[in-house]
C-alpha cells in the first residue's frame, strides 16, 4: 500500500463526514465512544456491537432509543431487569435471546473486572456469541485499544482500494504515531472501509461493485486498474 494513498483516503473521508454519519459513524475525539453511532458511553458501544450482529443498524438505533428512554442503556441495568422485559424491547433484533445472554455475560465480567474487560480481546472472544470482529470492535471503540477489527468488508475493501499489503502497511503507518493520532487513524479506517463496503464496494461474489458511482474511485487501485484494462 502506498502510504500517501492511505492519507489521501483519510482526507477524503474527513471531507465526506456526512457520508460516514449516514452509515452510523461520527468523527469526533479519538477517545470518545461517539464514533460508534453517536454512543453516549462505552456500555452503549458494547450493547449495540452485540445487537448489530446479523441485524440492520437502523433497527439497533431504534432499540437503543427505547433503552435510553427506559434508562436501560447500560450493562448493569440491562442485566438486572428480568429477561422477558428486556426481550420485549429487543423484539426487532435478530437472535435476541442469544444476544441478551452475551450482554448479561459481559455485564457480569465487567462487574468483576471493571472497565479492563473492554480492552481484553481474548476474554471478550471467550464469551459465547461474541466473535473476533465484535470483540475487536468493542476493544477499539469502547476500550480504545489501537488495532483494526478484521472483517470481510475491511479485508476486501482495503485490498481493493489500497493494495495487497493493506494490513501490514497500515500497521507500519501507525507505528510511532502518538496514541491519540493512532486511535484516530484506526477508527477512521475501520469506519471508512466498512461504510465503503456496504454502500459501493459490495464484497460479494454475487454483487458487482458500484465503482463508477463510488465517492472514492479517484484513488482506488482496483477501479483504476480495471478502467485502464478496458480502455
């Protein structure tokens, strides 16, 4: 990956802040939980990170609004209330019973170990129902651990846009950066690549990427190589 290309991508993301906000991302202070859909607290990041698995973000936002209205938008409150009452609020969430069990397990661990659990990826993965991407997302956006979650969107879009050595070069690019700057870069890259994948890049063998309408095709290696081959 050309590191200059990465910085260009970040600059373009900054200029398309409205696009990121439409996808549920808020560019703000690197340590703020608000990056994650405007979350008020780290607990909201955790709760919605679990709920959004195999569920549309819009439904998760609507559910979070109800949780806030009923003062259930934190781990202790959700774990104290009887499951049937919480499940009624989660009625539009897919696999709500399993996800509630995961949230309650997280609440228990946080009660014992405090906020440190939010940055302990291996322990998060050990909770049934929490996979690697969710654990890494929680530790990045709630625990402020400087790494980028591995996902289909990030991997495929990163390689298409920025080149084959995307992960390795990104790791090198953040080495030596101040902690605050490092977090900013990683959160911006994850938000940007995920949003790009969902809206334009469509990393599926059944769906053709929407390269011509993509906001970032000017710098995309994949698009420009294909364009040159067709000309």
